[in-house]
């Protein structure tokens, strides 16, 4: 039967195609969508991959899920931004050696008209209070990400429990939430890196509140504990951590620009 | 902005430039889908044939069950396989999560009920005299069922095509079990989901157009096999 022979041939080709991949070692990294979507990882990873002949598998999700993947031992290293959750992750014994990497900040963005008048607000908490009082549309990440965690802290500081038609819990990443806020002409809390990537062509929302100390957004990197999960590639993970937090990695981060503007900042030693 | 023409231009540009990311995503999509289709065919077609020709108590229940499985949401399959192959799960030791193999497992589960069901309908609609005739002509019980399958190859191929279409188009399983890892488990559909998330709608739609073209080529090939 001729079709059978064609099929066998095709399958053999497939087997060869599949087995040719995967010669080098793989390191699994769970991280937040902001590090991937900003384009930083595209320049940060290749030098390390080449030097150590390793392939870094990036799983970009929200910070909450990224840490969960570490807790389950499904990844070797996590690179996230939610200091409190990170500290708990280490305290619970899932991660070791948390290290500061870089930071940027959160901004509150909204429609140019600013219906809730938050430009005049003195603090981020006051901005949210004004939005709630006006009942202006606010899109929340609602996905336990680092940004969502920060947003909940701010609502708490504002003494408001966000509830009602105006408060929209999207349950999606930063990009989709900015798109949604643009479509609904609402407010949202965004990290500056993702907002910069959207500014102009993809969103007409503008920054209405920024620059407060409480909106500081630090990123940390943590290797998953080999004591909890003996199968993780701890040595390779630590080498990666040392690379990212060492002079070579930090220089790449500090030099990285999107749309001509720096996205992440490193700590001055 | 003319959204659709921009997408079309982007799609043609990506094809013309042999964009490595796109090529990789196409390869992953096609290879994973073919493996899933193959495994699903090995399980689903015999199951469909068995349900079609055999008579046993509880057969109606089995068929109803199979019909219900057609409605399996991809995220449920993804979640189920996830819980089994995560490091916390019973098969965690193999480190399968976020690999192409994991996607094949999930997509196979998705496609089996579809193929079994299509095969079953083909047999239900077949000439009931095929098996008795084969038996009269001296074929054994197994041989006569084989004869039936050969006679019905057109319909059975349709089952394979339907299964392939389902797996290459799905995104839930690929995203959850593959993890959308660039150059490794990123498929066309997860790439589209990601680009949409980044607000790159034209690029997402362009990838969609490329996916449809690839599906067309695969289907032309399957059709060629079917017509023989």
C-alpha cells in the first residue's frame, strides 16, 4: 500500500526532527509577563545560554503563579516582583538565596479627561479614594500577580473596599488589562515598563499619578530549594542568579531601552 | 488604520523573511499535532470500530459517555494532565511539564473521543451487508472487520482529519502544558494568544493567517491520502 509507505516516511522524518532537539541542558525559569513582554529577557538570556551551553525555558505568568510553580518544583528558578510573597516563599523553605535584581515603579494611568480628578491627589491611596468616590471605571488585574498584590495594598491604604460595577476584575495579564482600560476608558495600576511599551499606538491613556515611594516595584530572583525538591538544577540556577545579579547581567539590564526609554533600573552600590 | 490589510501584509512579510520564531512555532504546532493525531488514531479508531460492530450490555451508556467527552474543554484536559505530571503529581518524576511531550499527551486525550465518534458514525452509516458478505467469502471475524475498515477508509480518514483540526487549533492545552516557551513549546496558537496580550493585534491575526495556510497544506495532503 503506497499511502502507508508515504506515512512511514513522514513519521521517520518526524522522529529525526524531534530527537535532534534537546541536546543541551535546560533550565526552567518562571517569571512575570513584564520581564518577557518588555523584551528584556531577549537580551539578558542569550549571553548566559551561550556561555554555559544551556537553554533557558521561560514560563511567563503572573508573580503568584510563578511562585506556585516554584513551590511545586516545576521550575528551577523564579524571577518575580512581589516582595512580601517572595519573603514568604523563602520563609516556607521553597526558595533559597533571594537576591535583589532591579526595580521600576508602578503608575496609575487613566483617560486624559481624568473624570475622578486624581491629578490633584497627594498620594496613590488618595487617588484610589477619588476613583472609588466618583465610581469611575477601574480595571484590576485580579490575577494574584505582583501588580495585583500592590493594588490590593493600595486599596487597603485608601481604606476602601473596591466593590461595585465600576470595579472590573479582569483576571488577565498587564497587556490585556491596559487594552481593556483603554477600551472602557478606565483607570488602572500598571508597571511603567509595560505601560511604556503600550503608550502611543496601543493606548491613549496617560499617567495621572506617579513618583510615590510606595509605588516602588522591586524585582527579585530566587533559586528553588534543592532541600525541598532534590531534582531541581540548583547549581545551574545559582550560576544563573550570579550572572543576572553580577556585573555582566546588571549592565545589560541598565542599558536596556524600549522606545528609547530605560525600562528597569539597577541599585547603586 | 486598515486592520485586516495590515495583518495580511505582516503575514506575507513574516513568510518572506523566513522569520525564525514563526518557523519554529509552525514546526512545533505541526509536529505536536501530528503526534497527537497519530496516537489518538491508534486509540480512537479501534474504539470506534469496537463500539460500532460489537454488541454488549451498556453500549448505549458507552456511546452517550463518548458523546459527552466530545464536549471536553481544553482547559479541563490541560488541568487534569497538569495535576498528573506536575512535580507534585503521581508522574512528576519524569519532569514532563512544559515539554512538547506534555502537549502531545493532552492533545491525544482531546482527540480520541472525536476520532472514536466519527469512526462510530461512519460504521453506523455503512452498508450492513459488508461484514456478512466478508464472512460468506471466507474471512474470519477479525478479517471481516478489517475488510469493513478498508471499505470505510474515506469516513475513517475524515475522523483523522477532524481530530487533527481540533488539536492544531486548540490553545488551552498547549498553553497550560507547554508553557509557551519560545523556540520549544511555543505553538502558533499560544503565540497568537501572547501577541494579543501584548496588544499586537495585527501580528496576532497575521499568525492566524499563517496557521490557516499551514492547516490547508496538511489537509491537502490528508485529502490526497483519502482519495486513493
